[in-house]
């Protein structure tokens, strides 16, 4: 069982910045990947950024170069810093964590979502 708690969303003007935080608790020892997805109204949920337990990162093309995902020292908290925000970034952002079992199977946990609104 893994619980993910997100924070940091809010209203930001175009060109502004914010940092999203996701804190994991519970059975976190086997988490192999953490990251962020987002979903705008009427659109599909899309990957924004991920970071593995080994430190490898991956970004969607739409945010690459203006976003950065990072972890704390305990690897239980991930941050998503987004700069030069656009109206197109408006969405509900969901933290997720992948728990990899010894069998090789995986289970994905999701946070409750945090709203990011970019508007002047």
C-alpha cells in the first residue's frame, strides 16, 4: 500500500513558475518510478515527467527544457518545477508511483491530483 499526497498547485500567470510536490508513504521500499501525469478537461491524461530510483529522468516534449523533476535524499518525495508556464499547461496534475514486485509485475499508485491553472 502506497499513499501519495500532492501539493503546490494553484493559479499562476503565463510565464510564471511553480513547484509541485508529491510525498509518498506506506510500503515505499519497492517503488521504482515516480512521476507526474496531467489531464486537461476533455483531453487524455498525458505523461509530464518521470524519475526512476536510479535517477534517470524523462520528460514530455511539451515541457522539456522548462521543467525539472527531482527527488529528496530519502527518495520518498518528488518535485516538479515548471517554468515559463503557458495556458496549455492548465490541467489537473497527478503524481504516480510504480511499485515493482519481485515477480517483475508492477502496480501503479496515483495521487488525488492538484489543479494548476495558468491564466492572466
